[in-house]
C-alpha cells in the first residue's frame, strides 16, 4: 500500500516506467495492475474528502475542520518525545503552519517555539499592529532605509539635520559664512567631520 497526499506527474511517470496501469477503485483508492504483487495507492486528499475524515486531512493538503482534529494534532506535536521525531518528517513545517493558523493563541504558544509560530504568518502579518519603531528595532541604519529614495530618507528632518546627512565632500563645499548661520551644535558636528 502506498499513501500519498495526491497523485503527481512524477508518480504517474514512475508507474508508467514500471509498466503498471491504474485501476480507479473510486474516492481516491487505486489498484496498480501488472505488478508481481497487489499494490494499492491511497490518495489522502480525495479519501479525506470522500470520507469526511478530519484526521486524514491533516496529513494531506486539506485543512482540519473540527476542533477535535486540531486538538489531536496539537497534542501529538506538543508531546516532547513525539515532537522530536515528527520534526524530522518531511512536511512537518506545513502541518505546524496549519495548526498555528487554526488554534487559539494560548494553545499555540504552549505547543510550539516562537520560530514555528512566526513561520505560519506572512512577513506583513508578523509586524501588523506594531508601532514603526518596533518594526525596525534591531536593524542597522542602512537596512532601515534600504530601498527608500534619498528624499524619503530625510523626510521630516529639520534642515540642519538634513545637512548632516550629506557626504563630507558636499559639506566641505559649504562656505564658512553659511556655516556661521547654523546652530553651534550643527556647526561643531560639521567641523568635526570636515576638519575646519
């Protein structure tokens, strides 16, 4: 018996290469003819729908519809020894994303690491509701402004602070007479950078 979420082109190609033929038994069950032994293929997605099996949906591409199925999966993944074994299985991250998206937050936080929880959400969902200063906290300045045109990088700054954003060569071109019109603090910062 072979259990697969759904038939794929590569599976069909393998079956054809072996000289086997598909017999449709209905509702996602197939028998392969031509092998030396009986071979049955079960497509999890159509079987789960045909039999309305929520637990089976968890192992295919479908979404669990009942709280009981989601709770069962959370219990399985939440058990320390079981979780260690399941994390190594192919598709584990997809299953975690399904559960995280459907369970109440307190159950999610009790069963999963913060990294697993965050992986279930798109980047814009991860920062939704955070004030701007928290969204960029921890990023170096060049990453905070990456992708912004120069006029947006300095938008909202007072004119004297915009001057401090200029490269040293541009600051050297400023006349001493102009520098004298600036505040003492700005003048000192510019003079320290250009050496005059």
